[in-house]
C-alpha cells in the first residue's frame, strides 16, 4: 500500500521587477533518466509556452490542502515523519510516474512559519527523490467569517511569503504559488484587491527569490478567453512571463478545457505564456487529463491524495482512461530510460 500522507499516524506524534532571474537551462542526458536523486533537479523553465522540468517534461503530480486543517500529524514532529515522507516521495517518482508534490501549507488560522520545520523536511525529501515541490498558502478553513475558496487576507498571504520566499530561494526544485484560488471569478477581470494581491506578493517573492518560478492566479476553474486575457494584461506591466506561469483548476464550471486552445498567450519576442493546472476535477478528471497531455500542459491531481490517499488504483485508472506519458523516472507508464519527454 502506498503510504498515506493525509491520515498518517506515527509513534511520538499525538518591488518592482521585470525579467528578474531567468532560469538557467540545465541539460541532462537521456541516460540520466530512471534514477531519482542522482543529481539535484534543475529549475523549471518556460520553453515555447510550456512549463517544463529540467528533462523537458511537464509537471505532473498530486496536491494536498494542508491549510484546511486536515488530520496531518507530521506538523508537530516532522523528523519522526521523515521515513514515511521518504517512502511517499520515492513511490511518487518511481511507481506512479509523477514528478511533483503540491501543498497549500498554511492558512489564516496558523502563524506564518509555524510549519517551517515540516516544510524543511518536505523540501529535503522531495529533492532526494527527484521531485519538484509546489509550495504556497491556502485560504484556510471556513470559520468565523474567514477562509474557503475565493477568500484571502492580504496580511496573511504577505506574512507567509515574507517568511518562506527567502527560505527556499536557493532550492532549484521548489516552485512558488501565490495562493490557491484567492478569487473564484473565471470570466472577467478579478477584483482590484485580488489583482493587488498578485502584484504585491510577486514583489515580495522576487525581492527574496529572484530565480524561483512563480505560479500566478490559480483560477477556480478553466477561465474564459476574456477572463484569461484581462487578468494576464493586468500583470503584464509587472512581469514578462519568463519565469512565471498562469495556474488554474481544470474544472468545467466556467468553460470546458478546450477553451485553453483559444487563449492569446503571446508574451512578445516569440515567447508564449505558460499554463499549469493546479487541480484536476476530483472525479471526472479523465477527459481533461488526456486533453492536457495532448496540449503538453502540466497537471496536479486532487482525487489522489485528497480523496484517495492510497495509490493502489492509480495505474489502472489512468490506463483505463487511455492516459500515458514519459515519466522522469521508473518504468510506468513508459520506461523513462528509453522514452522521450
């Protein structure tokens, strides 16, 4: 059985900036594939409008909403959790063909930096296994008129990044996300406060982490052409999209996934804005995942591990859906030593 992160039980646990820090291109020979941890991962890059790893592969992974107060015991004794986390990351990269773990680490209900020791272990163990770590805050639990999807507190988000942005700036496998779904609008320009959050947090991060990739927005569902264009335009005087991408949940509440083919993604100089799906639908994810693979857009699963912490059905579900890809390591769904990303 795949080690459960969500329900783990362990003994002893009861600024202005333009094109700052373009990522260095790291070339890794095909023969280096298949063995995680042999060398540190290079930073992700935006190449021809695609957000790719140092091997040229899209980010593919699973996401955990730790900000919602889930029963996730390792917070208080992260060193005791290290063996379970090590096994989790090794199986993530070797057994199920994934290369990324996304976590919304903290919300409004905890002090910024209160889970730093746990985050340190995540950073270390993901690096050891050859995985990328997508890190950011969430909206927190719904309580006392706070929290929930589409809610944010600028002071909380700024406090989070003032603490964490510099802490992992030198870790090439760590990627930052401003906040998960600070606003639910998907068909028009976000509110002035939400746009101001994106701009201010971008400045906080870049002042401390000039080379770290930043995922902006995190739309609650696939945005319309207008929703995508108006929001991107609201930030285009601030960044050139060389080391940033647009995140969104690939839910069909607003428009179906094929809307992405109609986005105006030209960023100038022949470059295109990169996209990343930060959450697939919890259940009917199959068609959207296949479409994203065809478009070479990375994705994070919500079904695994939020709804199902056991990966025993992962392979069969993806084979039944007709989904396949060249992994960074391992032999499923293809052999990493012989396939091309």
